[in-house]
């Protein structure tokens, strides 16, 4: 029966490809700005479709959530650059501006946002006003699994953020950062790194 395996895998790839193309048509019809074909597994975009722009080629794996809230703005609230891969169960949550550059690798179970709630002691948690600042991830950035990026953070090009880190402040280009909160532990020397 092992001779059946390659055929079954080929059929599965065709089925997943058809599903992905159907999702492209579906989300494009609802208003998501897709520039070319985007490989999509089973993702979730609950509302405000016109607030999202995705360059091609790009890949969104199973369980990725793209959530925008608030009034429509003249620019996309979530923008994902070309050749970026967003791994399983990552959550992008924006009300103002969340930008991910080109050629990025986003690990599974990450949370990236551009806002949080105020902390007025006279108000209940759900009555707090939203506070938003643009969040920007540069080109060729690599985020490990379970990374959290908070509002107003800029991550420079070619920076690596280690698994489980919480990024609360800007990170420069060509850095390696880890921890809670994330701190730069090393700068990448691109001329001497292994390919």
C-alpha cells in the first residue's frame, strides 16, 4: 500500500491548491486588496475586509487571523509585504496601522498589534479607550514562535526575534533580540554569517 502514498499526497496538494484559490476569490470579492495570488490555508478575516492589503506572492497558514476594527481609513490597517510567510495561528490585530515588510518569516502563535487599552483607574477594563500607535516590521525580519509585538514598535530590517519574546520597544536593523521584554543580545554581521 505504500505505493499509494505519492498519489494521495499529490491529490491532497491539488485539493489544497483549489481551496486556496477559492479563498483568494472569496476574500477579494469581499474587498481584501490582494495583489496577485496569495497562498491561503484556512484563515479568518472576521470583518472590515477593505482594511487589509496583501502583496503577492505571500503565504498565510492555517488558523491565521487578520482582525481590523474601527472606521475605514484612507490606508490599509494591515499591510503584508511580498514573499512573507505567516505561520499557523498567528493573530494580527489592528485599528490604525500594522505593516509587515517583504521576505519576512513569522513563526506560529505570534500576536502582533498596534493598540492597547488605557489604564484609567476610574474605568472598568472594557470601558477604557483604545490607544493606537503604528507598528512596523521591516523587510527580511524573522520572528520565532510565540513572539508578541506591542503597539508602536518598529523592528528594523533583517532583525531576528527569538521564540517567546515580547517586543515592547523598537529594535534596530540586523539585530538578534530575545526575552521579556526583548533585548538586543547581538548584532548580525551579514558579511560573515553562514548562507
